C-alpha cells in the first residue's frame, strides 16, 4: 500500500503541511497515576501537562499521554505536529483525498484513521497536551 499513499513532488497536496515532528503517543491505561509512577521510576519522565484525568509525560520535545480509557493496554492514537497548522485546511485536505476527518469540538485537533484503522491526530507542531 505505500505506493498508493505517496504524494508526487509535483502534486503539492501535502508539501506545505507535511508533518514536521512526532508529537505524541497516547496510551489507554487502567490507572494513569500508576502508569505515571512506572514511567517516572523507569525513565525519569517528568509531567509535561495534564488534561482532564490524563497525564502527559515529557519525552524530549514530544510526550507520552496516559489516559484512562476502555480496553487498557493499547495505543489509542498517535499525533503528528504540523508547521503552519490550520485545523480546517488540514481536515479539508484529508477529505479531498477521500479520508474521513473529524475535528474536535473543544480543541483545534483533527483526527482520522489510516487504511488499517489506526487513529491519528494532527496538531500544531508546538502542541504539548
């Protein structure tokens, strides 16, 4: 499938808005506090931010999100940071390629699934949770 998803250098579809950084990975966990303690004890990862009951641990310029969700023990989604991020423009570009995009109502974040059903989030390249 990789050849189906490649954008030619002349098409321009993603050239100005290609992801520039791996922003974060969000894990579904049974107990965010216990997971935080595990990662802090094991790797010394400080808290970057909190979001509701979730805890985001700093990982260089990226972060690891720990959120209490159904079916713990899995990756919930990954996030790419984008230069010159415009949530509506990104959603429109995804939709133009036949990819269903969902914009969060409370934050300027767009979500979509890849062909295998893996959920992705796009955000500003400086997003820290």
